[in-house]
């Protein structure tokens, strides 16, 4: 399994919804709870955020590859988990 890296902001409504979708997906598919997940608030850790090429949050990277950027629906988030599960 590959690590999921999520960039977010506390004031972002799309990020809050994405995190809710993530929780739902992990409840629906418990094996996804085993995928390493690192969530970075870009306002709290701007040095790390500046190392990545993105503009909108939430943004997801899997194994240092950007797989989604911006407002996300539940299926978009599910694809992030599926990508992380790939060998």
C-alpha cells in the first residue's frame, strides 16, 4: 500500500466534506483504514506545502503523484484510496 498525502485548510468547506467522505469510505471498506494517511494543513505547515505543485485544496498525492486536486465527490475520494491500494 502506498501513502496518501492530503493537503487541506481548516477553513475550506470542500476539505471538510472530503474528510467526511474519507471516513465514510473507510467505514464501508475497512481495509482502507490500513493505508497510511498523512494530512497536512497548508496554513500550519507551509514549508511542506510549498514543496508540492498544487493550487486548490483538498489535494491528494499517492506515492508523490498528484491524483486529485480541488473539490471532490465521494467517488473521487474512493479512487484515491484505490490508487493507494495498487501494488
